C-alpha cells in the first residue's frame, strides 16, 4: 500500500535503487515477470485522510500478474521506472519513483496503523 503526502518532499540519501521496465499498450500494461512478458492487472482502492493536520492519500490498490503475451503490440510505449527506497521504520519505506519526466514520492507499507502514521509524521517533521 502507498501513502502520498500533500507535496511534502524530503531530500535524503536512499538505501536501495532499482529499475522496472514497463510497456504501455492499448491492451494494458506489461512487464517482464519470470522471463515472460506478462500483463499487470490493477485493483484500485483509495481514500484520503487527515491525520494530525497532515493530508494523506492512501492508495490501497493491488497489482497482480495476468496473461502472458508472446509479442509486443505495434502501438506501444516503453518506460523505465527508476525507484529509490529508504527504510524509515519497521516495514515502512520512503520511495522516490521517476519515470519519463515525472517524479513522485510516497511511503510504502503493508498495512496502516496509528503507529505507522506516527512514524511517517515524525519522519516528515524531522530536519
């Protein structure tokens, strides 16, 4: 699950860096999964909350792997998504995602609790 903040960005050194290769087509989004071109299926669910005067957007969408294709459709767009991660607490990561000319920052975690939200708020308010 991802938690986005309202425009708050921390300039830090990240621990981990990796690249994900995606292909966008009219038929869906595809990636290399287990050495096969596999469709990504997204289940969208989201909510906005206000926690201790911070506006947070919680993206609860899930990603699953669908059918395998044998060739890339003619009309497609290839994209490298570059990720950088920093572990800020137990099972909480601050993530920077850069693709095309866009950069997004969010927190990645398995579930949301007040303890997790307090850790995120503490990270955001630190110098």
